């Protein structure tokens, strides 16, 4: 598998012109005629935000397929494997940004860690708005002496707007996401009865649902008003209360059964949620 550490090498591979700098690059696909239509799995050192429309037979990240008339947008994080297979050149834009750049300007959004298959599908109005924003950043980028601070400001504006669009998508796809929430709650409710002896984690349930941790967490928070961690802790307390009603196990044993390495951690979490220690609750 090929890993690209140089933006220049990556652009040459895909069919773009050389970037002005190695920390950021902005591309409008329509301006290039000889784009590579198919690629084996590759990785890079940057975050890529790709906004595409009028795509035919485009495959990314193995089995994830986008084949629709509506525009969509997705992220690729550093070292994430991705590939594509298109029957004709796609239209739209993408931006590559170094993690160093994002850290320096303190820019961080949860969707940076989404998987490619967790794409944002845009409405007509959202598509037009994003095209306007991309054209603004592209115009600045093409200047002989562009202002890096202005590019970052435009980027931050685009990211903020994308966050708003994802919230809209969570709402409009409510039947699908309600199913995810119900499945999560079902898996959570039977977690301990399935014989698990480790503390339940957000990662565990995200993997169960074949979702990235961030996408799963954002979806759960949007539809329940609580984080996945909060719901997991509530379940732990419910299970702890149930076990504390029986006197055949010590409090330490109950803590270990729930997945706590140390009884003090169990007692601390229990008191945080109930206001009393396990001993006081048991009476």
C-alpha cells in the first residue's frame, strides 16, 4: 500500500498541479482533465475534506459506494485507507490540511474522525452554500501571496457550516438513526447478562454498530440529549443497584463483576450518581 508523505507526490499521483505549500492545498476538480479515475488503497499524512457532485460509480474505502446525483461530502483522516473507482471524472472540490496546521490554529471538529461511509449528503441549498464557500477559499488560495490566516478562517467557516448540515442530516434521517439508538440501548441492556466482565465502553458499542466512535457519539447525543458515556454510566448504576439488593456478594465483588479494577473506583462512580456510597445504599 502506498503512503504519501508529500502533497506534491500525492497531487502528481491523482493528476493535480503541485501545491503551493505542503501544509494546505485547495483543489477544484473541474479544472483538471486527466484525473486518475481508479486507485488501489492509499494513505496520506493529511486530513482531506472532499465535496463531490455528479459522481458515477465512485467507490471509497472498499465497499463504501457513492452512486447518486446529489452532492455529498466526506472526510479522510491521516493514515486512513481509501481508494476510488469512477467511470468518469467527478466534479467538486477538496481541501487537504496538515494536522499540524489544525493544531496550531486550535481547530477540531468531531466529524474529522468520521469514516468515509459516514458521509454528509447535501440538500440543494447546502450544496450551493458550500460551493460559494469553497470558491471563496479557492480564490484566496490562487493569489500569488495568499493570506494563510484568511484561508484558515474560511476553512473554519466551512467546518462550522458542515457541523450544522450534519445536525440537519441527523434530523431528516431520524427513522434510520432511531434504529441505531434502539439497537444501542438493546445491546447496553443485555451487556452484563451476556457475560461481559469489563466495563462497557463507547468504543465497544460503536464497533457493534459498525460506526466510528465520533459519529456514533454525535448521533446518540443528538437523538437522546445525553452522551453515550452518560447512558453507559446510568446502566452501570442500574446494574449496581440491582446487585446490591442481594447480600451474597461483597461490594468489592460487585465492583469487579461490573468491570472495575478497583473497588474505590466503583464506589466513587456510584456516589457521584446517587449521592451515597454502595455501603450506604445497601444499608
